[in-house]
C-alpha cells in the first residue's frame, strides 16, 4: 500500500469492500464478470482511487481500494455499486428481467 500526501496530511488508507447481488443470485460470471471488472476499474480511475485488487466471484465481489482521507468508505461502496449496476443492466438487459424482477442488482 502506498502512502499519499496532501498539503496538510499524510495517509495510507485502504478499504476492503465486499458486496453481493440482491438475493445472492450467481450472476457475476463469464461476460458479466469481465464487464464488471472493467467498469469498476474505470470508476476507480475516474474518482482517482487506487485499485489494489479486485476479485469477482459468481455471487459476490471483493475489492481493495485506496482513497484519500476525505472520502468515506461508504461513499466509495455506494459509488461503485450504483455505477456498476446501471452499466451492467444496460449492457445485459435480460439479466434484470430474469433474475431481479425489474429491481436493482444490489441490496
């Protein structure tokens, strides 16, 4: 983990965030997993978070990300989950109809 500094602080904060799809459906495999990794990597780059590690399992996601001291871990999780949900459902619309009955991907 790397140490980051700003004008008044030096920090080395890493967050291990885990989440599951709603109803813990095993939908995060194959092309969905590849697209999910891609969008999570792009989102971390956009928000200037350092993505250390990502693991997508069929029924949950592990991500280890470094952020500055002003960004709350809940904000990181909320941003990653919401952006990836919108992207996955737009890329795979049949997923929303078959498994989630029109509701969201994550609880």
